[in-house]
C-alpha cells in the first residue's frame, strides 16, 4: 500500500504535472495538464494540485469554489502508467477531506461527459449523485456530493491505495 498526497503545484513539480499523459482513448475527455495549469494561472477560479504517490507526481487535479460555496473538482488527470490502481479514487477522497475542512464548504461538485463511463462509475461509487444541471453548454453532466455524505466518505475511506 502507498500513500496518496495532494500537494500545491510549484516550481519544483509543475514540469512533472505537465508531462502527465492519459491513455489515447481518454484524450477526448480531458485536456492536457498544461491547459489546466493555464486556467489556474490566468483565471480566478481554479487552484492546481499535484497528486503524488511516494513523492512521485502521478496525477493532477484542480479545484474551485462556486457561488453556493460548493467545492468543484475539475481537470482530474491520472497518468496512464498509474491508472487502475485506485489513485483517482484516493485522490478524489483526499480532495474531499481537504474541502470539508474549509470554512463554508456546502458540498462537492464535478462534471463529466455523459459518455465517460469510467468517470461516471468512479464518482457514483464515491456517492456523487447526478443532478439535472449541465455545464460547458450542456456538454457535461454535473454530479454532487452533499456535505453530510462528504463527511461520511472522508471518515470511511482509507488513505492508501
């Protein structure tokens, strides 16, 4: 078992984040990490985090806060070499642990394309519930996890994968 850590993207690790690559068939669902880093750097919504396993960057996610104080997870990328080992599940759970400690957090939200069955299954397995909301001009479905469910998940999930 190895430990998952979410760490700030910095001058020391941004290149490792930018080098992350998903499997070719997944490229239709996620952008390159460099695009997400630009959104974080030049916008005012998103905050970047590197996903580390044993001090190695194996993934990336960004997060933001919406008008109702929900924490949003976006741009989740797990390098192809580290997929199917529980890293994404552990990273989302660790992000939820981070969010529920922040003042005013009302829950967690995220979105994905309806055809992305892997994402849909992952998030449903963590307790996220699809809503009737969409984003990106209807291209992505929104799923939410209420604060009480987030608290339960954070308490029950292991930190190791």
